[in-house]
C-alpha cells in the first residue's frame, strides 16, 4: 500500500477505467470530454505526457492495450441508446472499428492476445464470453447469476476472475479459463468487485467495503491470494478507491 502517487490532475473531468500498458510505461484510461462523449487517453507515467487517442466517437470506456502493444480494445456506448459495442483501434488511435456483430462491455485480452473476454447480455442474463479480434469464435464462458463485468485473465492463462451477486452482495469468483469450477473466493460480506490478477497469477486486487459496509464512499482496494486467504487492505482514504488493474 505504499508509494501512492496521483497521475491525473484535472479535477474538472472524471477519469476512470485505468489500465497499464504491457511494458508498464504508460496508463490508458477514459475521461469525460462533454455531454455523451468520453475520450480515451494514454499517459506516459515517467513524464506525465498525455496523448488523446479518440475524437468524439461516443461514450468510451474500459480501454486495454493488447499484449503485443499494437492494438486497443474498448467499449463504445451510443448516446441515447442501450447499445454497447466492442471496438478495436490501433495503438495510436487510428482506424477505430467495431468488432462485427458484437455487443458487450468491459473487454480484456487473453494473455496470448488471441481472445477477448467480455460481458454481454446477448443471451438474456449477463454472462462472460470470449471472441477472436475478428469477431469469430464467439464462446459463452460463464453461467453465474448477476454478473456485472470487469473481469480479468490470469497471466498464466489458467484462470478467469470476475464478480457476481445482487446489490451490496457482490462476491469475487474464480473459474478455470473454460468457465468450469466457478466458485467464490472473496471473504463474505465485503461487496467485493472489479478484480485483477497479479503478474505471477497468485494474487488478486479488488474493490471491497469490508471496513465501511453500506457506505457509498467507503470502498477501498484490497488484495488476497487466489484461494481467498491473506486478505490485506492497501488504501485508506475518505473517498472511494476502485477499479484496480495490476501492472506487469
């Protein structure tokens, strides 16, 4: 929990959905620009230099750079519509296009870059799916109640972590990469969500409310081992800390 450092400085705009680049040198994130428009930006962590990658495509979020550093996947929501599309673009923001015939949100790359994991309600209840970057090979992975999104692959490719449950009753689930053996790993009662694997696939960072239950502003960042043991709190602030993503 040491080394806390603020990266973005513009208090007039909301910044969220951060994700570190594969080489750990930059962070990519979404930020408010104007009504119904969120843009995607990339910041060099050492220098603080920021590059805007998109230009009025819509409400964009959940950007993530591919393992080879060449592409970015993200979600676009159309204004005044319930439609959520998965988009791909080049690392510099060029050639943004939707993945054909695919709706969903919270995309994340498989460690080998061959698949994209995402959440969708395309079959009714929200579940996790995988697909190749060309839109082919769509496969339903999960069968859990009340999935929200924001999932992650383990870097060794063996596991997927996600969260599920009703309001204020979310728990972190671990499953094998094919969706089998899904089970709760978070300690009960924390409204745990938004999990992310460590580079060695042995730890999970996530948001929870163990110390401030039922307080909208009480979420903190915790880590635990993938079997749910050794729970540790990392942050201690008077505001909500959420959406952790582990770096390389």
